[in-house]
């Protein structure tokens, strides 16, 4: 039996969620740890909007706008955490 896209996305989201638990004890540098956690959050957010909100079937403009929005939110979160870590 071949898993469908939703099953693969669910497995990926579960794996990334578990990986976020492993990163803080394994990464000694806080900025790198924050960057990895936020990259995982961006990947999870993009998979959610593409597969669970069914944006994969939407026009490319909408897919691009929503994906850009997810990554802009992640970028702002990283910038905020970097400023706090440096102060």
C-alpha cells in the first residue's frame, strides 16, 4: 500500500516536531539552535498550508504569497530572537 501525500506530510510533521525536542540539548550555540528550530517551523508551516489547507491545488500566485508569508514570519521571529540573544 502506497501512502498518500497527507500521510507523508503527517509523518514529516511528526518527525520535525520530535526533532525540535532534540535540538536544544544538542546545539551549544543559541543562535544556531534558534535558526534550526525556526527553519523546522517554517517547513512545518509550509507543509501545513500546502497539504492540509489544500493550497497545492491553488494558483501559483497564492502558493507563493502564502509560502512567502510563512517565511517572513519565521524571519521576523529569528531576527527578534537574535536581537534578544545579543543584548
